C-alpha cells in the first residue's frame, strides 16, 4: 500500500484560519448578547420611569357637553361600566356607549356588584332591582324599608330590612324566590349593621351591634345557606364577639375567607368548616376610609401626627391580608376608589392618581365644573373625567406639547 503523505504546513494554516473564524463568530455572538441586554435593560428602565413618574400636564382629547350630571356615579362591571343616578341605570360598553338603560326613580340609590350581577336599591324604601350585563333580571319589593344589600356571582341577593321593632336579614334567588328569612331584635341578637354573601351564594356573614348596660358589643355570625330545607331553617356555623367595637363592613375575599373590618383592625376568617381566625391586622390610628377591588383592599389612615409627610397614609393589602403598599396622600378628599392598579382620590376639581407602587402619577386641580368621577380607560395614562356639565377624555403629559396642553394647577392641601 502506498503511504499517504500530509502537507503539515497547509494543514496547520487551515487550522489556524478555522480557529480565527470561530473566535470571530464567538465575539460577534457576545456583542449581540451584550447589545440585546443593554437594549432590554434600557427599555425596562425607560418603561419604569414612564410608568412611575409624575405628569404635570394634561390634554383634553374629546369633550362632550351633557345636562346636569350632579350625582351620577359609575362602577366597573363586566367589560364596561354601570352609570346610575336618581333617575335610572345604564350599562356602557365601552365607556359612553350605552348597551341598555332602565328608568327608575329612586330617592337614595345605591349600587353593589359582583362578577356577573349588580343590584340597584333605594335605601330607606322598599324596592331593589337585579341586573346582569344584558339588563334587568328581577325586581324585588319588600314589606319593610331597605337598609343594605349585597349580591353573589350567582345572582343571589342578601338584604337587611328595618321592620317595626324587629329587623330582617333575607336572601333571595335570582328568580325572586326567598331562600332565607331571619328575624332579629335589638334585645336578643342586636341590630344588624351589615352583612355579606359569598360569591357562590352558600355562605352568609352578619354583623350585629348590641348595647348591654354600659357595654357595647358587635357579634359577627356566620351562616350556611346550602343545607336549609325552608327559609326559616338556616344553619348557624359559629361567630365571634368584639367588645366596644363596631364592625361596619364585611367582605368575602373568596367563597371561604371573610374579612371583618373594625375601627382599628381587620380580621380574616376561614369559614369553610367551623369558623376560625386566619389572620388579623391592627392599626395605630382609626381607619378613615376603606376601598377595594377584586385584587386589593385599601385603607386610608389619619396622619396628622406627622403632617410633614402628608395628611393621610394609604395602606394597600392583597386579598390574603399581605401588605403591598404604604404611601402618603397630601390631599383632602371626598371620594377615593381603586380602579385596576390606580388609586384615585378627588375633591371638587382636585385629583390625585397613585399607582399600586405608591408613585403619584398626577396631582393637581383640573379645569371643569366639579369632578363627579375619574375612570381609567384604554390608552396610556388616559382617563374619562365626568364633570357636572360635561365628560372629557384626559390624557396625561410629561411636558407641554401644544397650545391645547394645560398645566395642572398645584394647590396647597
């Protein structure tokens, strides 16, 4: 066999050339990765600044004059909004586009919503109407004046009625049929202050307030509505007493977890089987206001002890009771609500918008005849502002971009 003869000089030259090509490709790859990382972190930084920095300017993109809008209120519902006044209720999807409206004459209207249903009641009167996204479902007429109501995600409605010498807690199905009827008296159970029904409509929590000699007490009692055979056969699951404390608000975090709100504390209970305390949150000051949405519960506390930091302190918790935010609000307010990830406080023409990280996105006085509502809508920092005489779409700006751009008037709060 003939021997193979290799040209080692050529072989070595090719090997070195291939090595240089590999190094060049590896270097180009590293450069691409570095550039991509720089761009990513740069965009993330710019995005963080944009979404958390304060805007001092605004522009009205669309204005619509309307008749006197005083007293109009809005609530987020399904994929749109419910607007209600003394004269009726309207479902808008999107904002400003009416899907249906129902005329109702109520002296003191109040609205409560769940995931799929809403009830509009007339406080102190004898009627209430159940709605879904398609319109009116059922009207309920009661023997006694209506004090309070809540509705489940299944359309089951709970009401408190003020009778003559006694009060009633009643529960109705969405077909109008009574599910439960419980009578209470001041001498026996105490006065029913508030109540709430679970999203699935099977659990009921009631806060009773009573006075015995010089001692006051609130009893929070839990009922099971899933097992009764008759409307007067309701299963008592248990309860808890609080001395010298008023419980004005109860809210279901889910089907088996209840939040009980006192003057200076909130208690979380698991009522899946026998009720038991899961967690409690205590505050040093009295709670001024409570606001919530489907993800968070917010508190406003008086901060007059440290006024240099702001008049009020806002604390935000998730629905498991874990603190998510602690920030200051340097503004007197009439209304405060949480829409999505925005906390919005208003008074007359003054408005403060805070995101869930506690950053002030906007604060100042805006042009118009008293703010009735501020609602976030589609678009970056875009809001519908409902004034008494008009509705405008407002978009926030970081700087003046034209003759139509207005600067927010800063006020001393």
